[in-house]
C-alpha cells in the first residue's frame, strides 16, 4: 500500500495546480483504501509476484475517488468523513472536472498495463457504476422504490468496483476463470454488505464516532433499505411521514429521531444488518477454493471489518 500511495501522489500530479490540490484534498481525507487493498490482496492470494497490481490498484482508487467527487456534487454534500467536501471548498465545476481528470488517469494506467482483459473489466465496471448513479438519481425521493430496485442500485454503484478490483488480481496472476469468478463473487458480495452497513450507519450514533454526520442520506431523501423496509411495514400515517420527509423534503426538527424510531419499531435496521451478514457469509464462502494462508485470512477479516463497523 505504501507503493500504491506513492503512485497515487505521482499520478495525481499535473502542471495545472488546482488538479493535484483538489485531488489531494479528497485523497488525503482519509478513506480506508479498501478497494485498492482488495486488488493487492487478490493478486497475492493468486500467487502473483510481479508489479502490475500496484498500478491497477492505483487505477481502482482513482475510479473510486472520481465517483466520490461526482457524487458529492450530485448530492450537494458539504461534508465527507467529517471534513469539508471538495465541492464545498473548490466549487462544483472544479470537482466535476478533476473527477474527469482522475477517470482519465485511471484509463491511462489501464492502457499502460497492456491487458485487454483488464481494460475490459475496469471499463465495464466504470460504465456500470455510472448507470448505478443515474439509477439512484431516479429512485431518490421515491418512496415506492422496491428492495429489488435498491439492490440493483448498490450492485452497480458500489459492488461492481469491489468485484472488478478483486477479479483483476486473478487476471494479472494468469489464474483460471474459476478463480477469477470466485474473486468476483467475493468482491461483489463484500461490496453489497459494505453498502448495506453504510446505509444502516446513516441512522446510527456509531456514525458520529466514525467521523461522519448522522442522517445525511435522510436529509437528501435517499431511499435505502432501512427506509424501504420501514415504509413497506408502516401504516398510512407513517407512510405520510416518509413521503413528507423524503419525497417533499419538508423536514422538521425531530424528524430524523422519528425516522429512527419507526425503523426500530419495524426492525428495519436489524434486518438490513442481517442482509449484510448474509452477503458477508457468501463472500467468505467464495474463497473456499483457495488454500488457507495469511492473505486469505486478511481477506476474510476485511469482510468481518466491513460488517463490524456498525458496532
């Protein structure tokens, strides 16, 4: 990861000073670097001993960072991980354009790698992520959103990059398709579990301990699984509350607390966590075909970490 972090800084460089300044702000904001770590770990799990995975892990992080920059503009967010977002500091135009720059850098890294298969996997993932973002835009503020539609959004928006980050580890190691499929399944299930936990945390006091503000999704009218479950099980008075808060965005003091109370009443948060645990179990099972090793244990621990963040 030290080598990847050095490469991130190197490839963020541009003679246009605002680019490394703005990109550096979001990269330094502290993320877990989970996606590039998955690329490194998957390659090591497959016995890879070369250097290609370093640039590809950097590529994965650039794709992720570009989507964050664009997300914050779309969501009109002012905070990320407790710090001011790039768009709050530098403006929407600069954030969108630097996000485009990072996407372009990612594709330069893919091309430099020279593998058409790697290029296919990561470019496909980029397109799927963009589709997921647009799909989420269509479901935002729509309380009739189904659990199936919600899962389609997070499968595209979050899980696609997790899956691609893991699959390319098998590709650079020239392992058989069965291994690539297993790592794809691992990443996809982990990605869904990770997002489910994120969505639960938005309504949890634990969120504040992690340096994030509670209720951001609620304030923006995002329809996440806890909302879908609470709305489906609510009476007409409760559904009117959800429509006012999330569709009309007419929110008043105490509405977030009321939303959490309704989710607790209908067991929506705990059931969302149970779904996350099920996807976590599927991720772990996907690695059954790989021999036990310290790196396999680390990947299994990544699943445990992703779910245990809620506690």
